[in-house]
């Protein structure tokens, strides 16, 4: 899985990094495979860049990651991979008919933007990550915001991040997404039907098909447990939100390869 991931990202890097025709400036001190392996090691272990024990100085790897992050290399690799899954029929209409959404708090250590008060952690600064996954747990969209934003306000951002056509899908969520306005907006503007359990104050009996869908909502919780195996994104160390997102995209690529071993 790791070798295939490296080969994919290496191909995307070649396609996305602009060539320097000036024939001057610093050259790569190692091949792309080596840089990607080191970045993956930081992602998996959560170690600080200065703790790296590699053949090059740690600042070389850090600068390379920052450069690639500014070029959206890892997010581009993720979206190309999801489009490949769709075109190769590994994601069919049945897989995209029912999507699952949820958010997770990420404790902030060094972030200076995209953070807000986390009322679950004594008012400390944190970020909130919203993801949309399929019934197999394959991620399709990611949205990172401040922790003090309500889940309802993050739905459209997560859906906008999906580059696969999902018109006519059901979006299954928990009670945190109960909103009449949101349900109307999704149905009228996106042709997406929001399914969520009723609040305890609502005297509503859901149809059996909706109850069956809600019973499968644990797949998005499973996704967050898988993604937390990558210690670099379990706690946010990146000062800029964009850099943290790029680490998250790289982690989601590896989750997809683990779920789709037949690739």
C-alpha cells in the first residue's frame, strides 16, 4: 500500500509542480520517493521535523512540504484518486446514493489561524474537521473550520469540497445537523436529502428506511478512528490551516488505499 501511494503522489507531483526553466536555484537533493517517504513518516508518527533522522537536514524536508502544500499537491492527488475510483466503477451510483457526514474536534497546539474555542476542552483553542464519506468509509470531501462554528454551518463547505457529482444523494447525519433551513437548502439547491434523527422534543416517527440508514451512520465514526492513527493530524501542530489540511488529505489517500486493496 505504501509503495502504491508513493507512486501515485509522485505522479501527481510531476503534474502539479511547475517546471523551473530558469536553470538556476536550489536543486532537489534527493528523489521524490525519498521526500514523500519522509513526509509520510512525519504524518504517521507525529514527530517534529527537527527530530528527523534522515540523510538531509530536517529543514530541507520541511521546506519541501511547505512548497508542495502551497501548490495543493496532496489535495490534488486526493481528488484525482476519487475521480479515478468513480471512472473505474469502484465508486458506483449505489455507493454515492447514501453519504454520511460528521465533524470532529482537533486540539490545537501551534495553530495561529482557523482556531476557535472548544467548549468540550475547557474553552481551549481547537479546529473542527468535517468530512463526508461513503457507506464503505471512503472520504469524498473535507472542510476545516474554527471549533466554535456550529455543525450546520459547515455542511455546505464539506459538500463544496466534493468533486464528484452527487446530485440526488441522501446525506445521513446526527442530531447536531437538525435544521429545517439546511434541509430546505440542500433539497432545493443541491437536490440532496438530509436524513437525521429527531430531537427528543420532537414527536416524530421516522420511516423505516430512514431508521435503517441512521443505523449505519457509525461508518463515519469509524473513519475518524482510522484517520486518528496518523498522529500528525490527531493534534494540530501546523500554524497555517492549509498545511494541516494537506496532511489530512495525505492521510485520507492512505485510508482509501487501505479500503481499496484491489487497486
